[in-house]
């Protein structure tokens, strides 16, 4: 252990402010420092405490693996079993009022809507289809 007032890992302005607040660091004789270290049984250098150096290519490979696992291995969470309902506009596995809202917003903005959302079969996706999604969302199952 060395007897130094400053810590090279701390920025100089922080060292200066700490010295001003706390005063000079007390001088600890080397024999007391060694006795305390021996009593605490502190290792001189542990291989487990070294910083981990992560290579950029290794980080990219780990991120790619995480994306692949997320997309292809983990199951898609769904409220019920079986295929998705036609009225499930956001394809999250449940039909709720947000599906009706998102369909209505897409129609208002003139966004393309898949033909499968012509729920009443009249050849036009309009407010009546939004109403059918909303009715399905609030339907009470017996």
C-alpha cells in the first residue's frame, strides 16, 4: 500500500474540493497499513476483479443472437390459444377497444388497411367495420 494524499482515479478538481472540505489526509505508517491489510487478509491482486474488455464484434454477435432468440424461439404471447381473430388489428392476441381505435385512426389518416378488415363483407373498409371491431371488443362471453 502506498502513502499518497491523492487518488489518481479521482479527477483533480474533486481531489482539491475533498482536501478543502476534509483537510489533509492522515498519514498512516506503513507498518500499520500492512498489519491492517494482513488482518483483513486482503489479496494483493485478484484475477476476478479485473475489468472485462468486451470486443465490439462480440457485442454485436450477442445482440444478434438475442434478437434471433426473441424472434424465433420465444413464443408470441397471446391471450387465447389458436389463431388470431380477424378483428385483432394490432395482432397482439386479443381484441380490445384499442383495435377499433387503431383501425379508425388508420382509416382517418388514409393509411392502407388489409382487405381482411372488411368485416361486414361489403367490399369497403369503413366505420361499420370499426363498429364491428368495437362490438367484438366489448362483447361479454357467457
